[in-house]
C-alpha cells in the first residue's frame, strides 16, 4: 500500500457511523492520516483523485472480541503450548483485509499482548486486555487465577503497570470479588469488561462494570454449553427485564458475539464455504477443538429451535436502549478472522436491528467504548482516516459490507 500525500474520494455516499442518514455525492479529502474535508465539492489539486461514483463509504470496522494470541488447537484437539508470530501476523492481515481497522483483544498474555500492541504490526490498530481474571484454579494462558481481594489487587496493579487498555474478568468470579475488581480497575482509570456467569449481569451493572461479553448472562447453575439451550427455553422474563433496566441505567456496553453461539448451536457453520478463508494454523484444529463436538443431532436440533429466543433477547436489549458493539470471538472454531465481523452484522440483522444501527455498533459505538471516539470510529473531519469503500449499499442489505472495494487505514 502506498501512502499518498493527499487522497480525494470523489462523489461517494458517506455513511458516517454515528447513525446519521447517508450523505450522497460527497467529496472526502484525506491528507496524511486524517480526514480533512467532507463537502459536496472539494478542490485539492495535489490530491490523487478516485472516482467513487456509485460507491459507499463507512468507517473502518472494529472487532471488539478477537483473541490475537490464541493458542491454536492441533489436529488431536490439544492446545499448542504457544502462539507463533507468523500466524498472528496472518490473522491480523485477515482482519484488515475484510475492513477491520481496529481490534480489541479481550484477554491475552499480558506482557506479550501489550508488546504486540506497541510494536504496531501490519494490521488493525490494537487495544488489549491482559490475562483474564478468574476465581478458580484454572490457569492456562491467558487466565490469571485469584482467590481473594489481595490477589485481585496485585493482578490489576501488575496489568496496569504493564499498560493494558482494559481489564477482563471471567465466569467464576463471585459478586464480592467482582466488586473489588471493578473498584480496583477504576482506581487505575481502566475500563472493565466481563464474561460473567456466577455474578449476574444485573449485579455487575449495579456494581459499575463497563461492559459485558457474549449475548446472554446464562445463570450460575449452567455448567455446560448445552445448559445455555435449556436456559433459553426457560427464560425468566421478569429477571431479563430487570437486567435490561440495569444495563441501560448504568450505561453498560453489551458485546453480543452472536456468532460465538451460532457456530455452536448450528452445525451447518462447519460447512460454511468461508471457512476456507481462515488461516490454516487455526482452521486445521477446529474440528478437534470444537466445543460441541460431543453433541448429538438431537441436541443440535434443540439448540437451533432455541436460537430465535436469543435473537429476540438481543432485539429486546436494543429496543430498550442498551448500547451494543460488534465482536466475534475469532479465531475459535468456525469463526473466520475478518469475515466473521460481517457474519456477526448479518446475525444482528436477523435479530431485527436495522442496518444503520448495526454500522453504528460496529464503528462509533465501539470507538466510544474504547474511549477513542474523538480519534476514529466515524467519518468526520479531523478524525483518523480509517475507512472502508463499498461497491454496494449496506443500508439496502447489511450483507453488502462484504462488497469491499478498498480498505483505508490511517490514510493508507
């Protein structure tokens, strides 16, 4: 890619990511790494001009849940003892190729993750959590077991000194330790997100958590993946409504990662042609590392029947005003880096969320959750030029975000 002194996107329809209506027939001038002018006509004699008649401009996409240093499974179902640099670079390039210009890693080996971010490897700009704080003895990378408040404080102090962007807590954390973790993270001016179960989303929201991961809280007595199906089949509407009120009142951001459940519930994802686009280092181990490889056909059929309930829950949160982002859980089985962001947006469409709102979730909302909305995440003058040029209108069909003509990151 060549860094031009100036680039003019001529006569393009701008969908700015904020939820504003599209602005047709705009010229967008990019100089160095910034958007410097958006108008119906821009004179820039020194600029390289690209005729974008009939094309559409959206902000660069943000995957809020990508495990960059994940240890791939081997073909026997064992996690490899460490990640490899070349494979991580391939994963990053796959993300960028499909329009993901920023990524958040929600749990990784603290020191390596921070160093990777600071090295600015080719690919999306990186924000990262450190090791995932969990109240158990489960301690393979990237988990950090804690058993009391002092251990929580020491772990967060270490991660803050290392320079992480966010703290992540996991399913077995009880409310008393979640409270300490939130207080300690905020003391260090760090946001905190959670993959929660032992502590409910309602409890965590009231305690001050900033974000929750995945599409539902399930419940403390769900001990295996199929238990999530049972939970959906017996939804407690009163508790769900209480939860949603708490999420809205306390401004908690939900990152649904619907694809992380869809690829488990529905076995047809294993035959998705897009799987051929995944880096081989990860895809080769997916069949043996599949979390639901022991499910029967009957269990999968029951899960598929329960799936609409999860979509309805997602729509209910959206309708109530819960702030949402777009994340994927890549590169876990059947979740293709980069491609899966578009799959996730399509699943959000299936839930009944309109395309303009989905684009906002994947761009502006995510940038705001990262506290970087004044730097990137929308098509506005003065912001970093992280942009995707599309051949087809994503508001006519959100699947058109796959019609990528060009990805621009930082003006390149």
